[in-house]
């Protein structure tokens, strides 16, 4: 097991596929980093020495890539900002409806069902 960015990665898997398991670190970015640092695509995580792991960490910091908990926190703050200023996308988040323009007449029933609003009904006498 190799410990990078507070995540345990399998030592038997290739570096390219292991780095993809980091949140915010995709295949393209992983491949770009390996090419910049001259690390082979067939290299395994257990074959990396401490110096190479430090190079990986410095490369991510140098290129200002936001990953893992910082990226999750940034996403949550962005959504909360949309909710606070009450623009259309923020209201869709508040009501639990699709945000990106999907149809709601026939689809999105599961989304509507998960966030049903409790409304007190009064009887008319």
C-alpha cells in the first residue's frame, strides 16, 4: 500500500490507474503528470521510491490542482453560494429537482420522490 494525499493506493496496480482513484484526478491528468515526470506507464505503485512520490506531490502543488477534500469542500461552497443568492440553479438545488435542464414531466420521478415536501393539509368542514 502506498499512502498519497491521505489515500491508501494498492501497490500492485499501475501508477496510471491508481492515481485515477484520487477524487478530481482523471485519466488525462494522470497521464499528463506521468509524461512530465518521466515515469513509465507500466510502472507499479510498489516500485515507486520515496523521491518519486515526493515529485508527484510537488507536481500537483506546482500546477495548483485541487483534489480530494479541498475539491469536495469547494464544490459544497459553490452550491451553498448558489442557494444563498437564490438564483435559478440554487433554487433547483433547494427543491431537489434536476439542475441542468432535464425534463421533469415524465423523468426525474425518483428525484422528486426522495425530497417530498411535507405539507399539512387541513380538512374543509
